[in-house]
């Protein structure tokens, strides 16, 4: 049994480490993002979309640099990398938060709007994290060509 676990670990070690590093960056980013979103929505009284958009813009700048360096270990960045990253963030954000708000409104229809919006922001964050990991791995920092060469590296 232990031998099989070791074989699985050895086989998927790079992926496991990417998930762990992405999680560490994500936890830091999520805490920072939630604080920004909560302050903007609950204290400054900006609406759902403005609060979440500002939070995700700030968090995305941090995430881009942290994930390029720590998670996906991109040494050299091509000119298209920031554009792929931005496109991924925009698509993930729009899909996640567009799905979360009506879903939570339907599930919590008897609750006040402030409760619905706060829960929708948390649900949207969850959807975003999952889609963003795979978007970054498969589209932004995808591996191509020679083993170990990342899409963001110049050859």
C-alpha cells in the first residue's frame, strides 16, 4: 500500500506541488481579496460588482507575480503572458460571479440583499479559484514543447 502511494506521489509530484503552491498563494490572495471586498461593500457601500471587481484586480496583480514565480516557475516571460493571464482572470471572474449571484439569490431568496450578496461573493470566490487554477495551468502557464519548457519562457 505504501509503495503504491509512493509511486502515485512520484508520478504526480510536480502537479501536487503546483496545487500546494497555488493553494498557498491563493490563501494569501483570498484573505487579502475578501478584506478588500468586504470593506468596499460593507463599509464604503460600493455595489456587488464594483467591490468584487476592484478586489479581483488588486488580487490579480499579486497572483500573476506570485504564481509565475512560485507555482509555475516561469523564468522568462514572453510578451503575451500578461495578456493570457488577464484574459483568464476576466473570463474566470465574469463566469464565477455571474453564476454565483443568481444561484445564491435563488437559494437564499428569503434573505436580505446584503446577506445574499455577501454569500454570493464567497461562492463566486470558490468558483473562481477552481476555474482560475486550471486556466492558469492549461492556458496561461501551460507546458509546451520540450519537457519543463513553459509557455511563458522564451526559447
